[in-house]
């Protein structure tokens, strides 16, 4: 009997790295392993750790490694399989990750950045199943996005497609890390919501009206300890300041999505990340605002992601699967 | 010797209809013909006129009709080859144009809307040659747009992709025909520029400062006679009001383009339509504003269209060409 084929999915996630094996066409991992970078680790450390993880899995599960899919947490030139850099870990600059893995593990490799790969994961295994085109957005500390069009990742000419986070929805609004103001990210993501909350509560932590009192209590009385999660919780408990901040964040995201619907008319929009746990009112405002900004003939559904933090790993599996003749 | 193959390109342009024949792979028309709808013509008249034009061309140029490409000036369900409606001519609602032409002329047919087809025309024969992805925008009385991604039209799930004209760049700005305010179309296209100019000049046509005096003179002293072309001319002649209006229009378009670069990262943006004849300063402001809104890693060129009003007809030829085995 022929040796069975195996696919390897790798997720380089900043400081947490995951490798998983699966049999083509199956929807459960055969085995997986994780490694965390110690403080001060660099790109070389990450690469050695991942190779070791992968080889360990392969040693325990005999079979023919047919293909490898890779999600990388940073900008990637997917066409050449080269990591441009990591925003978190030094030493990744211009790393030919595809070729190194191909040499080290002896199978064909496809690499893309985590937002694109997560989009593919949701499309193939999660909330995007059965649709032809989707925009995936992760709304977390920051905002990331990726496109699947006609069943394939659309990376753009420079691997930058999906950067909805830096589209301006409130000109003159909150300052963004990109240097502009009023971007989706500054108005709608975790750091943006927290920054607004801190500014509104005042640096000294005092609050003279009822608005914000609940939020401030959740942060132990210290405005600079406020997080987006506390804003969502305080909003759910009736805090008016927190509610207004969360509403504004949902509307900013919805405006950005509405513009994306006009431009690309995807069939579905899949939203993941911690901020999407902010409750039914947040979802309602995102959907209503997107609809108000989009032309009525665009009919995209806006739905929650299915795969959570595993989306990049499942997407890496889908990338590997794309080498198989049956796919 | 085998009969030579012919391709037929059809452009249904509101009230002007064009049919053209070409030999696959060539860049010049073998023959073409035009028809104009009389007042009161409906979809049935247009269809009969175009069939008659096409049959006339085919009768004079013997050969085997291999394929037909069609540009239609209105919303189209490209997948089914069905015209949804015409905004200008009654009787087009849900017309199965692909099937009717296929039956009437005996060759395979591809149909899409004019902005998408013009995008394909510029990609194959005009300013988009040699690139993998482009956004085409026509900035004329209104704003239209179309995508070519990986060498194919991207129409979106409902045939609505490319509607950059209805993305909001100035919340609370000029009222748009779509019901929103501050859309690219209301801020940057011909009717939008003219409407702003008329409002600024005042309904009574009087103007107490030097600003706008030149513009008003061009309109024969009647503010309600001002057109976008007059605004461009007055701006070129130093009229401060006209200059400010044109600058604002260029910046609004640039902001819309910058957001599209972040979202899709196309390799090139091709701009056509009458407003793009507004001079070098207009182009400079469009490019600068787009760059300021886009992340620095997106490197799209923003270039003038090559094909002018013929872009839809050339795109229709490219659609027909896509049926040929060599393409």
C-alpha cells in the first residue's frame, strides 16, 4: 500500500508558533505542536524552532509530506515566498522562507501573511464556506484584512491588499499610527477605543458625571488602565460614555466596510477578533452603517468568523491543500 | 483555405450604439458602424438597430463569426449575460441580451457593463497594458469604475464592483444622487463640480469679489449655466473660486483612490473621462492625495486613459477575444 500523503500547516504568530499535520481532505488535525519564543528571540530562532516542531511531528507520523502552507504574522511577498519583515521580531528582513522550508522539509511551500491566510481559512473551513468572494477583517488590537476572490487569496501588486484599517472614515478624527487621522483602525480597533476612552476619562482619572463612572471602576480608578474590553463590558452594563465610544467604533468600521462593498462587491464579509465579541448592538450598528454606505444593489452578508485564533493555521492547511490535484 | 475568423464588438451606449468587426489579434477595426436612437426609442428598438448594424457589417465582410463581446451602458448580471436595466432607456429590464445575440448571430457572447468593459479595454489595448491588476475610473458627468484583476474583469457578487463614485470621502459634504453626502461623485465629477460652482456663485448670478468673476463671465453671467468644463477653464485662467473648486474635486477623487489602493493594492490606476482634461495641477493633486491616503508600501501608478470614448468598444473586442484559444 502506498504511503499516505500528509499536509503541514505552519503559523508564525509573532511569539507563538504552531505546526500541524493533517491528511488531505480531512477537517481535523492529525497532530500539532506549539513553541513560544523566549525574550530576545530573533528570526533565526523562530525558524529553527518551527523546523524542529515540524520534524518532530513528521517523525511521529510516517507518511509522505505532500505540501506545506505557511501563515506569517507580517508583510510577505507571496509571489516570491519572501518575508519582508516582522513588526515584532528582529532578523526576519527579506527572509526567503518558502525556499528555506522547501529545502529543509522537502515539499512544495506556499507562504502568505496572516490576514490573507486567515481569510482563506475562513473561506475553506469556516464562516466563508460556499461563497465565491469574501472580505475577512480581524478587529483586535489593530485591524487586519484579507480577500478571497474566486476561491483564491488576492494579495495585490505589493502584497498589501486588505489594509482596510488605514482607510479614512472620519477626516480630522483620531490620530492613527500610520500618520493620518480618522482611519478605521484608530476609530474602531482595540488600541483606538482604549485611547479614546482614556482621553475622555481624563489623565487624572477623575470623572465628575455618571458617564464613565462604571468604566473607570472597572479599571480600578485609573484611566490609563482602561482597555477596549473594559469599554465593551461597561457599555453592556449601561455606562453611557462607554456605550457612546463603542457605538462610534462600530459605526466607523461599518463605514469602512460599506466603502469596501461599493468597491469590490464581495459576497460575504467575515469579521473576527476580540472586538467582535462586543455584543449584539455592536454587530447591529456595524451592519446598519455598512448598509447605509453601500449601494442597495450590493447584498453582502456580514457574519462572525468561525475559526477564532485558528484561522491562520486552517488557512495554512488550505494553502497546502491547493497543491493537491483534487483541490 | 479555411474561412478567416472574425470577432464582433458591440457597445450599447445609451442613445449611441456602435458595432465593429476585427480579426483576432489585430489592433485595428476591419469595419464599424454606428446608430443613434431616435427620441422615444426603447430597448427593443436598440436591440433591433444593433442586430441590423451587426448583420450589415457581417454581410460585407465574409468570414466565420467566432465570438461577440458586448459593452452595455447600465447594470448587467455578467454571469447570466442579462441586462438588469438601463438608466436612460425604458424596456431593457431583465433582458437576456447574451442569449438573444447568441441566437440572432450564431456565436458565443460575453456581456458586461461599460465601466468593467472599458477597464478591460484599457488593460488589453490601452494604458493598462502589461499590468496584472488595474482600477479604471471614468470621471465625467458621473463617476464609473471597473476592475481588472489577474487579467480578468472583477464584477463582484452582484455585478456592482467598481462603484468608487459612491464612497464617502467628505462626511457631511455635498449631497449625492445616491442619498448620501460627500461621495466621490458628488465632490469630484462633472455634475458635482458644476453644482458647487452654481451654489457658490449664487442663484442671482451676482458676484461681489474677483473670485468667480471669470467663471461667471464664461457662463455669460448666468450662474446656472456654469459647467465643470467652464470651471476648469476659469481655473486655468486664474479664477480663484474656480481653482479652489477644482482643487477640492481633485483631492476628493485622490482620497477615494487612496482608499482603493489600501483595500486592493492594484498595480495601476487608469483615469479617463472629460474631467481628467482639467490640467496638470488636477493630476498632481489627485496623485498627491492618493499617495497621502495610501500606505507607502502600495506603489500604484496613476495614469491617463489611452482609448477615450472607444474604451468600451475595445473592451468588447477583448471580451470577444477571450473566447479564442490563443488568448
